[in-house]
C-alpha cells in the first residue's frame, strides 16, 4: 500500500512535518505483530506548535469566518472522498486495528462518510435569537465558535471516533487538534491527506492539526478552548459560546 511507504508525520498548519525531537514510534499489525509504519512522536513542543497553528488559523478567519454554505461544501467533499477511498481506508483500519475488513468497510468507513454528510447540513441551521425587550433596546444572541478544540480519541473505532469529534467542531467553525490513539493512528493520518485534497490548498487544511502527541500536553495546554475526549458527551451547539 502506497500510504504505508510514505513518512507518517504530523499535520500542522496544513503541512506535514517530523516531530521536533525526531522521535518516532512503531504502529503494529495486531494480527502478526509486524511493524506497519513508523509514526512521528509528538511531545510538548509539538503541541505548542500545533496549538499556535490552529489558533492562528482560527484568528485569521481562514475557517471560522467563511460562509456557512462554503463550510457545507467542504464537509460534503470530505464525505465524498472518504467514499472514494473507502477500500483503502478499510484495509488500513483492519491492518492497524485488527477488525475484519468487511466490518471496517460497512460500519467504520461508511459511518464516517455519513457523519460528515449529516453535519454538513448544520452550518446553515445554527443561529442566534432576537429576544423580546424594551423598544429602546435591541437584544439578540449570536453563536460563535469557541476557538481551538483538542480532540483525543481511542483505538477501538479509530476513524469513526475521530470523525465523531472533528465533524461537529468543524461544522461550528472551530479549528481542531486531533490526537489519535498511538495504537491506531493510520486512518487519522490518511484522513489528514483527505482534508488536504478537499481543501485544495485553501482554508480547510489549516483548520485541522493531526498529531500523535502526548495527551497530557494537549489536555492541559492553556490556549486550547475546547476539549472532547472519549467518554464525554458533546453536542454541536456546545462548541459555540
């Protein structure tokens, strides 16, 4: 598989790069314990760089201030590309996670595309309210994205868990830092390439950072505004302030 022959690096600011320490770790095929790939191992310095890039992307409006219709088009493009590469993604998920290819194809990959299509319908439907008030005042609410969201996902449904966090955060205009499980990072990294293809070099890739970093460094970073870990419930509008 061509993907496994490429360096598995960190996606920060729309560009792939090695970790600052140069460290890598092995991701293992659980069926035969063979090494599938060496993946860049991020640490605190990489998390600092990731948060800085995601914050810059948010504050410059490359993603947060585009129109809801544009955001919908990008999310639908990702769904279409997941379908296009479904067989490759299913094989990667099976190799890295150990589940049958048929299950990965019909549940994980198909479900990931479905999640993006569902949330692609939301950008034009999230809005504030004009509240009853004294005629001398104009009282209204405006929903805004909260900023940089740190997303930490487990190993058991790698792509689905990543998408279940990425899609609502991006729908609401946030920028994101995704930390995949070190046991199963490959489909998240391949998803990063799909984001780049969907964004065609425009604002979309800058909205997503993918780093196999130390979760404690991401979890406690002072400039991260939102957090979504496995086991925590979240809804689309909770990613607004």
